[in-house]
C-alpha cells in the first residue's frame, strides 16, 4: 500500500487539504483509522519538495489546499500501471489500488485488466509447484481473480463505483469565539 501514490491519485481528482485527503483514503479503501493523519502531512511535505504537489490556495476557512503538478500526475499514472503481484504485499496492494482507482477518475478497466493478466501468470507459474507455498500462491491468485470478476459483475460495473470527492468539513477542535458582553 502506497500512501504517497494514494495522495497523488486523490489530488488527480481535485485540489484538497490534508485532513480531506486522509478521509478520502480511509473511506475509499475501507481502512478506517489505520492511516495516521501526521503521515499524510509529512508525505505532502515530501511530495511538495519533490515537485509532485504544490500549494494551490486555501479553503474558505483557511485550510491550505494542495494541487498536483504534471510530474505528480505522471507519477500517479506510473503507479497505476504497475500491476506486479510478486511481493508479499500483493493482496493488500491490489485491494488498495483497485478500490482507490475505481472510486476516483482513474481508468479502472485498464487497471483491472492488468491485474487480471498478472494474477493469471502467477496462477500458471504456481500450478507446477506442489509445495505448500505453491498451493498458497494458487489460492491467493484464485481469490484475486475471483474478487476482480466480482467487482466487474457489480451493477454498473467498475464505472458504477466512481464517486466525487467529499467537500464537507469535519468538526474541528476549535473553541467557540467568546461572545461580546
């Protein structure tokens, strides 16, 4: 799971502030409470230093907005094109990336097709391996291919999963202004 790439993908959709990005990542990937808000802000700082995001004004109530640069857009597209399934985190990478991409403006069909090809190759490669590791790899590939098929079979298909960024502000911990006497 790449928080860095997830932030870039959210910003490909629209400019956003840090806590909004945090909420979008958690909601869109079913990761409630697992992403540290501080990690979002430190990653935004690093992305800004790298020239992948930039300041783009502020909200009506003064929250700094971040926008994506052309280099950031390219980095997000590169991340989406990578459908490697040869790592220990293949399943979590798959679910994070597909859930995020299908809910945003990315091309979900190309991503799902890329993953489908990668998991079929993994299944073919594991078919000749009678070891417990080969069995585990076959089961994981079967599960991934089944999950991808289930997503495509949903009413409206992959396009039916898309939704806009939310603009509602969470309640903030500010004290109310004192009333004049």
